[in-house]
């Protein structure tokens, strides 16, 4: 894996404080995209440049052609981590909102990004199946979707997330506020 801390710009160094990466992980439908949008609005309102790397959009553009094998999922996580590190070096906060099911790949990215906050968007499978906005759980449970994380493929929750948001028990606004509180407590946001 490329050492993300050595990413360089052809234009030289930027005179700006480094950004922070906020990595939201969790099962499909757990609220990652909703909370990342709220976080981006909050950080942007505070005058911070911010970019959201949403899993669905990343797979369309940055990781087109990757499947859902463990190797492809890990490649996707590493690519997003590289982009987050690049953005951070240029003073941009990066919010990654992707399932990122395997702990080892997330830990590799965490080790390479100095200002990293891992957020576990935790939600029970029962509630996710009830929500099922996209109809994916229904199809996965019927065997129509192979390698579906949380049903026919594993999800390894973080062992020590910086923030755990229980999206089946708190609102997206409450989750976003708790993440912002963590950013402030760590000195990443004044």
C-alpha cells in the first residue's frame, strides 16, 4: 500500500492547516450518507472546505469496474483513503461514507491518515430490513443478491470506533452533533 502521508502536490505545499478524515462505516441503510451530508453542512458553515466521498458515487466514478469480492472491497477502501489523505494535505476535510466491511482495510487507512476519526453507524439488522429504502435487504434475504454485507457477506464492526452512532435509537442530527463534539474534543475543529 502506498504511504498516504507522502502524497505530494505538483504545486508544492499549501499554506493551510491540514484537514481531517471522518470515516463513516456501517451496513447499507445505517445512515452514513444522511449523517455525512449533515456533517458537510456543519463544517462548511464553519468555513472549512469539505468533500464527501459517498460509497455509491465512489463506486460509479473512482472504483468503477470493481466487484464485491474481499480484494475489490479492500481496493475500494484504499482508493478512498488515498483521496482522503490527498484532500487532508490540502486543508480539505474529507468525509468518507462507505460500508467498508473489513476491519483490516479500515485500520490500514487509519494508520496512514494522521487526523482520522472513525464513526461506526450501528443499526440492528431488524431495523435495516424494516427501512430497506432501496429494497436491497429483501432481495439479499431472498438470495437474489450475492455477497451482500450483513446478510450473505460479513461485516466486521470496529473494535474501538472513535464515535458509535446508534442510528436506530438517535436522529441523524444527534449523530452528527456527537461527531462534531468529538472533532472539537480532539482539536480538529474550533
